[in-house]
C-alpha cells in the first residue's frame, strides 16, 4: 500500500502525482521532489556502470521518519517515485519492485494512446475540462479533427492509469 | 556486530546499556534457565531485520533480566526509552490443563492486566517443556493443548498488539538516519539498549533522543575517519545532519524558542521537563568541551543559543547538500530556514531562501510547492515592504488554482486595496506583468482584413481571460500602437491591401504554459526574415540582413523562472498612438473588449503592448505576439474602363465596364463623367442603366440609377452619390462603327500584279483580326485633367475578292471570312459599282438573301460582270453585307452593314492562249522519250483598246502591233522543252489576229500529263521610263528573258539546255546593260483556254530502266 505515487518527466516536472490522504498532498510533493536528488544521483552512478542491462528499479531512495521513498526510472528517463508507510513491513523489496513494474506497464499504455502527447500531464479528468476555445487550456485540446476524439478517448486511457494507481494505494500487495 | 564487510578494522562495542527484561511466573524455573540464558543469548546471533531492501544483519544482544514488579512499569505518558523495561516474560512449566485452569491462568490474567494498565504491550509467555514430567503423567492431554489454550485465552484478546508496535517504531525511527550509512557503525545502538524504549515519554523527548543519536553517530564518524573520508562520504552522512536539523527545529518550535517573543511559561515548563529527562551526561563525554549532550542542552537553554545552533546545523546541512549536488534537498532545508527567519521576524534573511526554492520549483514545474512557497514569499515581501514584488506575487497567487477561492480572493483584494489607496506620488505607476492578471486570448478585426482607409473606423475586439477570482474594475485598457510608413512597398498600396490581404481577421494567442517548464521541442521556431533597407532618394540598397521577429519569445525562455518572479523591467511604452478602452469590469474568465479607432494617417500600425490599469497598478503585456498589424491607406480617386469580354468586336454593341474608385473623394450630387465622343464609336444609351455602389471592402452594396445624356460631342454620365472609399461600377454598351478598309488593302486580288512576297505576308497575318483603336477622353469631377481611355475593337471579318474569267465572261467573287468566336447572320449582300457606269451590270449569282456565317468559316459571293459596249478599264466596287450576331435575339439598334471596297483593273480578256500537244507523226499516243509537238495558239480577242496604249505598242501603216513574250514552263518537270522555250512575238492589235508557235517537247513520264504552262508577257523596250518601278522579284524573269533578247525568233533546235544553265551562263553577260523589261499581263487579260487539259502519254516500249526514287 503506497501513500504517494508520482510519475516525473525527464525534465523533472511531475506528469502525475497522487497521494493519500490528500490533505497532506503538499508534504508528499515536497518529499517526491526532494527525492529527485537521490534519483539523479543513482541514475548518474548507474549510467557509468551498466548501460545495456540497466536496472530500472532504483531501490530505496531515502527514508524519512514515517515513510520510505522508492524510485524507478524508465529507459526514457521518466521516473516513478513511490512513498510507502514505514510501518508497513509487508512491503518488501520484491513487492515494491513488482508494483513499479505494474506502474510501468500502465504508463506504457498511456503512452500508446495516440491522443496522449508525450510530456503532457497524465490527466484523468479531461472529460470535465471546459473545451471552448476561450477557456483555459481550450485551444490545446481543440486541435482540429482531434478535438472530438480527445474528449472521448483520453479519459478512458488515463483513467485506466488512475485506477491502477488507486489499486496500488488501497491494496496490500 | 557484523563489521566484516568494511575495510576498517572491526570495532567491537560492548553494550553499556542493556535492555531490561522482566520475568514473572515460575521464578524457580527462570532461575534454573537463567545461567544458560544469560550466557547463550548474547552468543546467539539474532537477525536484525532491516527494512529498505537491505540484507538482514546478525547482531548479538545482552539483556538485563529482573524480576517483574509493578513499580517498574512506566507511568502513563512517560515514554522514556531508558530505565524502563521493554519486554516482559512469563515463565511457566505447566503441562497439566487442570493446573493451568486452577492457578496459571489466573496468574497470567493478573500479569496481563497489570501490563495492560501500564500500556505495556511487549510481552512473551514461555512454556518450558519438561520431558521427565511428560513421561510420568501419561494421562495428561498433549502439551500442545496448553499452548493452544494460552493462545486462545491471551493472544486473541491482544489482537491490537500488532497494531501498536511501539518498539519497532522506535527502532525504525532510530534506524532511519543511518540506514544510508552502511559503512558506519551506529554507536547509538547501544544507547537504546541501555535506556530501553520508554512506554510514555514527554513530548520532544523522542526528538531529543534522535537528535543526540544523530550527533553521536556523526561524532563517532568524525572521530574515526579523516577529513577526506568524511568528505567523500557526505552523501551518506548528510541525511543524519538533515535529520538532526529537523529534530532541533521541532524542539525549538516545541519549546517556544522560535518566536519573536520568546518562550512562554508553558514552553519553559516543557523545556525543563525535557532537560530533566536528559539526565546527567555520561561520564566519558562529561569533561569534553563539546558533546551532542552539551549542544542540545545549550540549544534548549536560550533563544539565542538555539538560533546559533540551529543556524549552524542548517547552514552545514545546506552546504553539504549543495556540495554533493542535492540542490533540491538544500533548497528544502533552506525553506525551513526561511520559515525560521520569518518566525524570528527577519524576512530580509528569509527572502533569499524562498526565492531560491521557488526558482527551483518553477524551473521544474512543481505546482503545489510553487504555490506554497509563493505564499510564504508573499508574506515575506509584504513584511519587507517590497510593494511591487508583493503585488506581483499576489497577482500570481490570485490566479493560482491550487489555492482556495478564499485565499485567491484575499490576494486579489490585496492588489485592489493597494490600487485604491491614494498614492503619495500621484504619477507613480506600479508596473506588473499582465500574464498572471489576465491573458490575451484572441483578437478580432473588423473589417476582418485589418485594412481601413483614412477616416474609416476600425474595430478591434480582444478576448481577455481574467485570472482574478473576483470582478476587477479596470480604469483603462490601453494598446500601444507603433506606427510606420512603408511607402515604397507595393504591398501597402490600396489596391494590394484591399484585394490581397485576406484573412478571417481572428488572431489567436497561444496560452502561456507557465508554470510548466517548457521542453526543448516546444520552443517556438526561429522566425527569420530578410531585411532590405533602401536609400529613400534613389532606392538603392543600403543595408541588408536577417532579423529574427520572435526574438523576445526565444530569449524569454532562458530567464523564464526569474522573470516570472522579479519585476523584470517591464517597460511601459509611451507612444503617440494608443487604442484605449475606459472603465471596463473584467469578470473572471473571458471578457470581450472592443476598441474603436478612426484611422488617420496612412501606414502600418503594429499592436505592441497591452496595458490594463487598476488605480496605480498597471498590468502590462510587453509584447503582443504573434504580430498584430492593421493598415491604413489613402487612395486617389480612379477611373477604370475595361471591356467585359476578352476583346471588343467592332460593328456590334459591346459592353464596357466602368469602375470608379472614389478614394478620398466623395461623389456629390451632380458629379458626372464627361466623355468626349470618338468619331467612329457610339456610346449606346439604354433607357435603364444601373450602377452598383460598393464599399471598398465589398461588404456593403447598393444600387443606383445612372443618368446618361448624350449630345453630338459629349456623353455625360451623372454618377450616383457615393461616400469616400467606395467603388461605383456600371456597364455601358459601345459600338464601333465598321469602317471601310483601305481600298484593296485587305484583299487578295488575283487580277492585280501584286508582288509575291507581300502576298505571303498577308497570309501569315491573315488569321488575326484587324483592330481599330478608339480613344475616349473622359473628364472626371475630381480632376482638372482628362483621362484618356483607349479601347481596341477587332473587326470580326476578313474579306478577299477575286476576278474569275471564262473566255470573255467575267465574274467577281467576294469571300467573307469570320475570324471571331461568334456566329453571325449575313443578309442583304450588295455589290455596287461606285464609278456608276451605266453600261456595266453586276448580276448576282447568290441565291440566298440570309446566310449564317459560323465562327472561323467563310462565305463566298459571286457576281457576273456584264457590259454591252466597251468595258471600262477599271472597276470600283463596294461590297456590303448586313450582319448581326446569330445568338442575339433582338438588338436595340439597327446595325450598319459591313462594307468592303475594292478595285478591279484590266479585267477584259485581250488574248486567248491555247496549247495543244500532238504525238509524233504516225503515232496514236505520245510516248515517253519521243519528241512531241507543242502548238501554242495566241489569239487577239479585241481591237485596240485603251489598255493597249503603252510603250510596247507600235504603229505602222495604221496597223497596230504590240510585242509579247511567251514562255513555256513546266514546273512539274513532266516535259522537257527542246530548243527555245520562249520567244518574243509581234502581235497585231486586231481582233482575231493569231500567232502560232510550234515547239518540240518530250514527255518524261507516262500517264495523263498536264500541259506545260504557257505564260504571256508584255515586252517593253529598254528605254522604258518605268524600269525603275521593277522590283527585285522581276529580275529573275528579266535574266531568263535576256538570254533570248539577242537570239532570233528561230528556235535553236540543236540545243537542249535546261533553263537553269542558260540562265547562269548568260546572266553575267548583260549586267549593267540597258535591258528590255517584261510585264506580266494581268490575269484578267489572258485567258488560257487549255488550262486543265491533259495528254495521255504511254510508256515507251523499249524502256529498260525503271527509275524508282524513294524520298
């Protein structure tokens, strides 16, 4: 059971970040952001060692008093960061690893969505977004031809990702 | 301690503080196992299950076993780690259910209740198996049932035991800091061993303990490593530093040390409790000047000391993080530090940390940290009195969707409050970037092509998306406009602008993506343009280069993070040209704002800046991009006249379109166009002429009647009233009167001695229509000068005539060829003799009075010439035929007929030439290769006529004779003329006078061969005054003729020469000599009665040679 799951772009901005409980969202944002220091460190250390058979799982990034922060990096330098409760001893290395793998698969599905622009935030609530040309973000989604489809398909795709994350946050793997 | 994996010599630590374990139950049993237990337990390695993916470590533990007493248990709330037991063991040897039920269960229940009362949850029940007892009592239940019973009775009730693992929690929090320090042996491990985990601890005690642990570990590390080692392992130790800083911070906050006023009495009480809880310093460090213990005690003792220690630790941590490149972590510690400074009311010190952290978050696009840090920064800036910065941050926060509505309103109100308060410096403006306040979404021009004439009204409607949570009243919205004159650019002419600059007039502005960082691929592409600067005087090239039009877009990216926060020198442009819209209330979301402007000076106007003023606060969009321009033009009034069709046809009514571009001129009532009539062009006035009046943009149109008055010389068209910059369009019908072409100029007259080359030229140009230009001078009301318009009309017909003879009967043939694309109907063809000789009659042989003539086709007309007396030497004829377009149903006017005048001369037949070929005597047919005789009979058909009177005429004894030259030519080379082929004869000028010429010719081919041509020339003596009139074409005939001049009439039968060789042999002989001349007799004067006849030639029987020529 994870308390926070984040997908971070190559350029280190969050593509997706969700935490539970939500009232402490800010804390987790800071935590995940700070953990990028260690992610960077690990990636640069790893880059020298194994280029071909790179281990995507970065292991424990750092512990805090109450949480453990784990990292994972895809080949395209997209980072996954997961925060779990320290008290949750059920989550061992292997469980975390498999959770990351599931997350990676789910993320790949998002990338396969032809209406997803790589680098865009993974939005699971696009259907609720206003889509008139003068609304914020409107022109983004109202590209010609695509507009209608973007509204129809994108939520389905990213919702699958969202559901995946939700399941990881609820279930004890 | 397993330190074998380290390169350092293993350090063996003995446990100074052993964890206390109580023993209850069967004391005798415990005493019996104690010696073994106390000896064996430390020897047996225990697995230390370490989290975070590390391999478990095997450690050795010693314990201090004491007998269980209730007094030992900690009071409620006391969580001291040391001095209290943390594990309680109940020993029993019971194997009998009866005994268990009778005594052990009761005892266990009591023990449990005591533990429960003290919230001690870490306990252990040990059942010792005794084999001897088991054997003695065979009837007892299996021992396992006791275990099961105990498990049922006690363990189930303790289901919440796992959920509150205080012990393990303590361990994990302890382990945390050095989990990253695999290489360092934690000495503090022994610390918790001695003290043991307290069940209840005062608030802050845990923090104290962690703080001390961290510092102790760090001290140990410092103690056993050299500087280089420490430096190289900062990555492992910095976590401890950070943790210690964090703990000290929370202690400081707890004890009221981080506040402006200092600690209150409650805080002081808490501090005293904590200090007391620390106990006495351990003897080994008591005498050192510095120790973690001393540090903590000192830090908690006074506000100043806390500040010093906290700052020391913070700075050390930040420095270490920075040195190993963990910038984010450093910024995060810095933010804590900023918070501390803010508490201490030192915002000037806090600002740099907040800015640093914010910059980092902005650069990486972390929205929530941005919002949070910005909020802190706003408070800091407010305290610092940085009004501009504060207002800017406030505007960013007011537009921040991560804040609650209330918070956004608060920050918005802060701006509005400031804006509304009277400024001490009235002219002072606070300039803020517009981005966070409102965004320019789109812009719409009306007229949509963004082109307006001088004096015209231009509307610009913009959509501003207000980011503020509440409606904001804006005093004015101003667009600064840059004005430039591009006079020499043809793209800026009125014609080009009104016709070619087409767009829908809507410009969309890309929404800003901030605060998301922009990845490389979404950077705008370079917009490079060539730039040419020309000298205004002679238009020569002065400079050339390449300019980047969107340089501000590209350069801004690099400083995006800083410019968003700093008041980045947004300069307010003061221009002469502004578009202004006053007193607008911007509602949250999209707002439409309309600017109206009346165009004044012609040129190009570029929208540069957009400013919105709220009191003394000005929100400025420094660059409007993409570039938005509108053009103002001025235009001179103009008149264009152009045919509606590709070309105008003469003779029939044709439509011509008049276009009056009013430009800056206003057409008043009574203004008219005065057309001075061309002679041969009529302007057809129709009863109802309408004119269309358009605006320059063609958006509006109206219809007006047109009054046309025509006098002999002037046609006056009164124009409808039209405002400036409008277009008046109307059509007029014009008719170019068919003019008679120059006499014979257009004709192909067979009867005339026309030079051949000229004839060929005519044919080449024959398919083009003859054109006539008509110039019309028009006086326009706006100018004192006349406009001259040239209209070109094409004559649709081409006419040729020919004289045909049959003996002495004469016919005139007129061929009318339609060159145009139209079909016409021809009617009423006439041929009249203009000389009006009564003797001559023209008898038409044409049967139909109406005749269609289709496009690109010809119609022939024939008349027979008849006379009774002597025919006139020449004939002047005028051909006329009525025509009208075949498609036209009814024409308003009657059209004039098409006329064609020509002259026919010397048409009367004077000589009849008859040639005959006879086979050799005795032969029935002519044979190839055998000589045949050619007889030419030239007969004079009339007595002396007027046309005979020329130099060749000689008179002797009242008998007139003239000299003629005949020539036999066979251009088809069917015949070889043997002997002389030509000769000069003296021909009596009398009717029925004949001259016979005999020649020998040889057929070269078999078959029906046409006879050779016999040509007749007039032989003029050399002293003719007309010799100079001969042109070069005649020389050939002259040359060939000159051969024969010296010869006699007798043919030289012995020679068989080709003409060409004779010619070349003799041509040089007579150069420069005065030579007689030849004049071809006009075709009408000679009638060849044998033309067209053929002679049968059979092949010779002894033909052995078959010539085959392949071409």
